[in-house]
């Protein structure tokens, strides 16, 4: 009954407003993926480990991933599929694990008949997962991580990789048919148009339209910006949106193959995710901000740019002492210094010293920290960053990172002592 109630929410919740600027706020980390349902419903994937389903401006949270969620996609029946840095692919509502890779899962796509989910992983493979359940399988052949997948109407599959190639696969045979593109740098994004062209965006800034059969160039919109991080096609196929690492959203008219707008969506930081509204009148975008932004396609106003308040990890290093710089680089995306974890990827660090690990009440910890004997103090924090979380607390959600210089660790600890103390102890 709980599953049916959650599915009803998916099917009945209304779309967010369109044809006007709006934001969807509530996540505790950057927005990594956006999907729009056939009814206009919006889903978001975030660095805070959660999938957000939006009823207008109100979120319902799907928690279950144990690391950043990179991709989310609606199925035709209203359910959602997501994938993340925890190597898993999950079906919502419920969070059932459809399959697991050996590396981050950064993109996914549903087959035309909705029977199969294809996933792109940094383990170098493409995963194929039956939605009805059962054993998944892998396509191998790329020399490096796979970044994107896109199904053809006939059920065959395109993939793009860090190795710079786009390949076409025979799903039934589980074999590569041929290479379509060989780019000099890694390819991040793919869009296949029903009208018979393939768009891709690459690490070196290449934004190119090619024939999906031969790879022959149709149009090139490469600018002096890199990398390309997001592509989205409007529902009627007339607009292709391109997001890059420098914060721009370029809009391409696919009927005349010309750039119709080039909007700087954020003063600093990348555009990681793009999706058009169901009617094609708005473009939704995600980046370093903890919100999804949506602009009318015909009225992108610089007054409504993303990330108007600069995150601490983008603060000018010259304005910080060394301890704060270490915190900004290593900790600030996941952790807050104020009370409340705010749906962050990690728990609040407020009143950290003397606290037993795994005991912040508003945060869901990994099982390894349930009943942990670690108490946070100068020694344990130093060991955490000296050895790295993957060695000091193997199996926790904390990303793999170290601070190898002892004086940098000491400066970080001194900053945390100042910044995390309660008012009465400062």
C-alpha cells in the first residue's frame, strides 16, 4: 500500500509553473540531473544523495542512494530511475536496486519499449538492466569510462566515452556495431534527435551535430568554452540547449542551424544539468547552487542568474586563512557549520568536537557508523584526513580524499575548532 500511495503522488502531482522565471529550492547540494515527465512533472538529482520530486514548488524526497545522485529519468508510467556515485541504479518509488556497477554511474536511458535501462559508468562499461527484474548484463569495448547513452527508435544504443569515441551497439547481440565518432578528447554528452541527427559535447568544448549513421558533420557550434557538460533537446526538436563549464547556456535553432541566444546563467561555476519544460517554453538548469533554476526560453534575464551568492568553495582564496581554505576545498560542499544538516551530503559540523561519530539526529548515516566508537577530536580528525576516509572509516559515505601535509591538517583542525563551536563556548 505504501508503494501504491507513493506511485499515486508521482502520477498525480502537478507540474511547476512555466513561461516565467522560477526556482526549486530544498536540496542540500548542487543539482546534477533534471528530468521532466510527459505531464510536466520535474525530478531533480543532487549531490546531497537525494532525488527530488516536485509538486509545484514543493518537494518529495526519495532517499536511498549513499552518495551523490548524478542522473534521474522519468519512465512513461510515472516512475523514476536514478543512478549515482554509489555505483547503483534505483527504481522509485521504493528505491529498488536494479543493478550495480564497479564505478560511478553518470548517465542512464530507457529503451523505447521501456523494458530496459541502459547505464553509463566510469568503470568503462554500459549496463543493461531489465525493468521487470532479473539479471543485468554489460557491454564492454570502451577503453575508458562511459559518460552518456542514447537509444535509437529501433532499440539499438549509442554510447559516448572518455576515450573520445561514440559507438553504436547491437543490444540483442551484446556487440559493438561500429564507431561513429572519434574525437580527440573525451565526449561527455549525447542527444539523438527523432529527425535523424546526433549532437555531442566534449571536454575540449566541441559541440557538433553529425549524421548518426556515418558520423559526417552536419553543423559545428564549438566556441572558446570548455568543457560541455549538458545537452537538452526541446520537445518539438526545434531547440538544442548546451551547458558548459563556464556557466553559459547556448540555445541553437535546429531548423536553421544557428545560435539564437547565448546566456551566461551563472557568474561562476558550471551548468551541470539541463532539461526543457514539457511545453518547451522554459529551460531548467542546475549547477553549483542548491536550487534548480528555470527561465523562459525567450526571456533569459541576467538579473536571475544562478549562484548569485558565491559558495564558500568559490570564495577568493586570498580572503581566507589556510585552515578555511582547506575546509572550503575539502568539506564545504558536503557539510554546513551551522546547526542542522539541511539535506547536505554530509552531517552538520556544528559542535563537532567531543561528538561521537554517527550521532547527528537529522542525518542518515551509512551502517558502518551506526554505533561507532569514534569521537571527533584533534587526533581523530587528523587521522581521518591523513589516512583518508576510505581507509579510516571504510564503507562510509565520505568521498576518497586526503590532506597529506601535516601543517594543512593542523590548520584545518584549528579552523574547525573556531567555526564549529557553539556560541556559549566561543
